[in-house]
């Protein structure tokens, strides 16, 4: 469960610290960034599982994968 102070905090954290949203915001003009922010706020509100007054809680699942290079043939 990811917990944030607010939906705005959720967007700010992902915009500033997570690669794909960070990259998307970086290439958008002011109007595009505002539209993306509005879409992410709506997304957060739609998935909010409730938290203390004003905060949000979002269920989260992610996959961690590890790749190992096979040893070179002798």
C-alpha cells in the first residue's frame, strides 16, 4: 500500500522521483504538464482506498526482475 499526504503529494513524488513520469513532465509544455497532472490526480482519486483525513492510500504491486549474464563459454 502506498500512502501519500494527498493526491497532489502522490503526483509530486512520482513526477520528481520516478523515471517515466519525470521524463514525461520534462518534455511537456505548461499546458501538457497541467493536463498530465490533472489526469494523474484523477487516477489517484479513482484508486484511493482511503486514509486519514485528506490523505490517500493506493494499492500497489510491482515486479522485481533480476537478470544474470551467463558465463562465457570456455
